[in-house]
């Protein structure tokens, strides 16, 4: 057992959403890998999952992030 437990420190007024416990936290209570945020308000943290889904959908449909080869790129001429 460790003598000193490392505490997660946050600023007052920062809100997080813990995806493991599915709850809103003021200041980080859970480990960073299990939370989304920080958000400036409790309301925004409550909608963190929806906001993340929206951002992921935007990223997945952004033409700048396509891995498909452009014309002439990645193809070979056989002639």
C-alpha cells in the first residue's frame, strides 16, 4: 500500500462526466481515462455523451480526414 495517495486536482467550477459511473462531477473525482471534460457548467457536463457523439459524427464525415487515396495516388499505371 502506498504511503501517499495521489489526488486528482481540478479547479473550482470545472465539471466532468464520468463514463464509468455515468454521473456528473464537480472537479475530477474519477481517473482521467474514465471522464470527459472539463466543461464550464453542470448542464454541459450532463450532455457530454451527446456532445461527444455529435463531434465524432462530424469527424467521421469530414472530408479532410478521409484515408482514401486521391486521384493518381496509390495506383499504378500498367503501361
